[in-house]
């Protein structure tokens, strides 16, 4: 039976290309990390941390996403990282007592501008996604909110083109029969530092202290996941990271099995309303092997553009 299961998993992996491309394969010419703050919070032992902690249960995660519509796009590497950054912005705004609708980030911009630096709909690198936004942040740009570049699940044009949508960074189309125009001054989120964590202790400390993180996972065994804790003994013998998700917390089920609270980007029809629980502490499905975090800032007051964007 195990041989049959392994064969089926291997066949599925062959039919489903990995959406994660290594840093070396992409040949990225960006810093892999930029850390300026203390990382001492990672040293707290697991025994001193709560049995259960969840940003989801506190209502401090952003909206669920589906990377596969309106057409299939292997952009998990951008979804897992940018949704985690958006979650951290929501957490920061809540702590500051700020009101207003949540901020969601324009993942489509990373597909427009990131093909030569971080990835595309054919796959990419999660660390590269944060490195790219850090580069834009250093240039005074950041990644815009998604209201001026909605996700379209395709590799858009690098430079803005009034006849091609999506393209560029931020745009609007003011009325019938008038070409769309680029917006050069737009609300955005920035990355001030980013790095990686791995293993149960580091992940728990980073999540509880600063917010959700993006993590690699073997997605093939999860394609038909319908609920419950996916335990270590359910995984195939051969594991490889081929997908990026977000991890927002942890818990213990009614049978005493420790688990991670994992958010996917396959829509809410999948799994447990778009979520999955993965056994914790045993690197099940490689979920504890490679995780990325980022901290940054966000626009609080916009430069007021005209409806047609003429002054921006």
C-alpha cells in the first residue's frame, strides 16, 4: 500500500511542476536578507510558549486569496509572502488603534515587474519576493495596495502600456473611450527588513512576536485534503518543497496532536475554508524547513490624485 501511495504521489509530482524556483536557478542579484533588529525573540524555548496561538482566531488576518483564477498561475511564492506581510500590517494597525478597511497588496505587480528578478506565473522564489519589495522600498516606491493593480493571474508587462492590462505598477482607466493611465504616486507598503526562520521553536517565536510567515511545503499530498490534522505518518517518503503558504498560528487537536495553522492560496472551497492543519514539530511536508518573514511600513495618508490620475 505504501509503495502504491508513493507511486501515486510521484506521478502527481511529475504532472504538477514545482512553483518554487531556487535562488541559484533564478540567478537573483539581490540581497537574500536584510536584518537590523535583534532576533533574540527566537530564543524563547517551546516550553515557555502557549499551547495554542492564532492570529486567525484574533481576526487579524487579511482576506483569503485564490492564485488560480481567472486562470492557472503558479504564483504561490508571491501569495504566501505578500499575504503574510499584509497580515502584519493589519496587526500593526490594530495595535495602533487605527480604523478603516484592511490593506491588501498588489501581488499582480510582482508578476508584472518580478519576472527577471523573483519569478512569474511559472514559479518563483519567496525570499526573492521580499528582496524585490525591499529594493522597491529603498527606491521610495514599495508595493502598491491592490486597488490600483488587481490580481489577474498572468505575467503582465514590465512597463506600463495603456493598451495592455495588466502592466506596470499602478494604473486607472477613467472613462469610456479614454486610454488608461499610469499612477506614479500611490499608497504602498514597504519592507524595511526581512529574513528566514526554520524549525518549530523559531517559527513559533517569530509568529507570536511579529506575525504570520511564509513557508514552503510539499503540496502534492494536500491536493485532495478535506480537513483534520495532516499527520506525519500520512506524508510520502519523498518530500520536496514545491509550494508556498502562510503559517499564522498553532494549536493542539482533541487527540493531543500538535499542529500548525496553515493558510493556502487555493480559495475557500479547498480544505477547511481554505486552511489546513499540519502536524507540528516533525517537519511534516517540509513545512518547518524554509520560512520567510518581513517587517515594514505602509502609507497612512495618500497624495490625492484626480479620478483620471492626471495630476499623479
